[in-house]
C-alpha cells in the first residue's frame, strides 16, 4: 500500500537541446515524375525531342532474321551445311579395303534387323584412318536409295585388319541386298 501523501511518477521527460549536425554529401535531385505513366514509352514526346523516325517494321524484321540466322550459323549451324557437302561416295583411301562382307536377317529380338559383318584391312605401307562405312539399300520401286552411314575413325597400322558388325533396322528392305562401301571425305 502506498501512502496517500506521496506522489507517484510514471514517466519523467527531459528536454535536450539540438544536436550538432554533421555536414554530409548533398544528394542528387530525383528525376521529376512524368505527367502520365512512364515517359519512356511515349513516342510522340521522344520523337519531338530527338527528331528521329522509328525504324520501319519490314526493315526491323529483316535485320532481326539475319541476326538470328547468323548467330545460328556461327554457333554451330555451319556443321550441318559442311557435313552434307563434304561426304561423297568416292573410293576409299589407298590401302584401306573392305573384305569378307556378309549380311543376314535377324528376328530373334522380335523386330527384323539386317546384321552386316565385314572386315576392314589396311594393305598400304603406312598407318591410316578407317573411313565411314556406307550401307545402301535400293528402293524396290526404283525411286532412289536409302544409305546408312556408320562413322568409323579407328587407326589401322600397315597390314592390320579389323572386323566389325552393325545392325540396321530391316523395315521395307528385308528382301533387298545392300551395297556396302567405304566413304571418303573430300
């Protein structure tokens, strides 16, 4: 219990004089706000200030398309165009020959495939790289052919032989005997 003659003080306030101000760097003034929305997107005011006309849409589309095509070509698209022009069906390098080629139909996996077995030999006096092997099937209607190219690249020493086996889906060519040849790059 508090005696009735005592004053109760909940809070005491103290008056302090103004603190010494530090002189700082002046802040740059903020850009004034545009009257209506973002001024960046208003072309009428911007064209009046710069005096330039916008680029016509067909010219912009042409420049954008050329830029995209150039970027694609430089980033790796050149490989698509160079590979089709570089492969020809000329004779293999001197000394690299195909021997003992054989084909058969295999249906053991549930789907018919043509199994091609062959031996590649280097009859030259120096080591050489094995070129790709082309397996060509003529269409039964005489409308051209389909070629499967198996990329090689192994190095064969003089007199060395290498046997290989590959499987090609038979599809419509189960009754057709393929032509097997080495492919060179020119």
